[in-house]
C-alpha cells in the first residue's frame, strides 16, 4: 500500500510555539510540549511552521527552537519550517536550521510575490540544493495565493533527489490524486488539513501533518493503525468523530483556538503574537463545547 512506509511516519505534528507571559519564546515549554507530542503518537515534529507562528518569530528564535526541540527529543524527529518569499533567505535558513539540529525541512510556496510555475520550480531547486537534507514542499494556496500545480510537484520530485514529499493543503482531492498519479511511489504525500486526512489516505497518501494532534494524538495514531491494517471502517469511525473538533480548532485564525484548547486541557502554550489575537469569550466557548462533545472534561 502506497504510503505505508513513509519516511517520516504517518502522524506529523505542526507544533505550536509556546510564549511566556511577556510574549517571549518559552523554550522550556517547547521541550515539554515536544516530549508530550511524541509520547502521544506523533512521529515527526515540524518546528517553525505556520502553526508555530513562524511569520512573527525572528531567525534567532527559530534556530533556538530547532536546537531546543532537537536536544529534547533527538534530531531525527525534527523537521524545520524554512519557508518564505525570498529564495536566498530561505536557502540560508535551511542551512542554519541544519546546523541547529534539524534533519529534514519543510518549505512553503513563496507568498505575496505570486511566482509563476517556473519561478516555483527554480525556488525549490535552490532551497533543495542548499543542504543535503530531505525537503518536503508545502502547498497552501489559501494562504500563499499561488498553487503549486501537480505538474510542478511531479517535475520537482523527478529532478531534485532531496525533494521527497509534499504537504498538500489545497483541500483539492483531485489535485492530491493527480500528484499521487504522477509521482514515484516513494514520494510521500501528506494531508495538510486534518479534515482531509482520511480521504488523502484513501488516495494513497502517507499521512497527515496535523494540528489537532496536540489534543487527540492517540486517536490519530489509532486511525493510522486501523487504516494500514486494512480496517477501513474502524478508521472512518475514528475520523468522523474528529470532524466537529477539527472545525472548532479552525473556527478562528490558527493557532489561537488550538492554544485555547491546550490551556483548557492543562497543557498551556501561552497566547498568540500580533497580528493574531487570542480568542474572545464567545470564540472560546465554541472550542470548549467541541472539547466537551468529544469527551474531554474541562
């Protein structure tokens, strides 16, 4: 079954960046959260992704987080987000992240610039050539405007030995299928949306780069086990139960709802940095209600 031997595992978590009461990066909490996630089903941690509020952390903070998490859980579990819209800066951050302890990289499509498909191809080739580390593409056109077309993904998979997968957050299952149809069986396609996880597996995907795994990692791990054991009905039952919680965790700009939920469950990660804002009372109630319906006690 395609995806069964995914090199980074089936459950990857886009990890939050915890901030202290003064809004500074809390590295001690980052280490604790990293260990918690691995103990609850996560196989690889993405540090400095969008859920980690990477647009509002400095390069120094990013590298300190990579180093902290790598020391806490082992470098082989750390994939560093290095995306941006300046190719030279992304390549430089890739090199620095390797030095800080990352053993794989995630790079989002350049945002705002609106590059052509040729521009995307050349951008990712430069980033891939910057280090020998395996690189996963990140396609999220709802945030970046530009879509990495399946033909470009397939071209990169063919031409760049270190580009080994993609995080597909387009919510376009036909596109996911086309990527899987046109890339080698060893090219890992991850769902970039918790809500499209099971459909992506059904097409041959490798797993999910999850946000909700901060809350229900063991259930996601059970879903993985059921799916790859051929127990599709059991996997569907687990997945369908998750959907209302997933909706609540994305009911306001992420990761504010997630951080609210983590606090309610006794695993706090602080607030969010501007321009994001913490949830108001009504927004928090949406999250709390979803947690209660799922079966949590808060």
